[in-house]
């Protein structure tokens, strides 16, 4: 499963989610800005633990982490996921 930490107002998050959708990748999306304060803090800590910085989007699949809209890394991630099937 692919998990994406994102903000509803972030253009790079929207671009990343669109890219994944266009490539047939289903993702569990956590919109940090829509969470209750306690859950928001927990989600921010989780995203930080993967990315090593406070940034969005953070895409996580197994041991692969993509921070920001990095088309090249996202393309490799899509290939990795498709090869698993």
C-alpha cells in the first residue's frame, strides 16, 4: 500500500496525487490539514520520520520514500509497484 502525507492546499501534493492516479496507483492519503489537532501532530511526526524534514507530499511504499513532487523518483516507484504485481 502506498501512503501519502499531504495538504489539501499544496499544489505539489495535488500534482503527486494526480500522477499516482494517472498511473493506476491507489494510495492511502492523509490530509494533515484536515485532522484533529492531536492526530495532526501525530501525522506530522510520522511524515517527518520518513522524510527527515517537515515537507509535503511524502509518499511511502515499503522502504521507498519520495519527498515532494519528484517525477523521476515517482516513475521509479510506479515501476516498482507494477513489478510487484
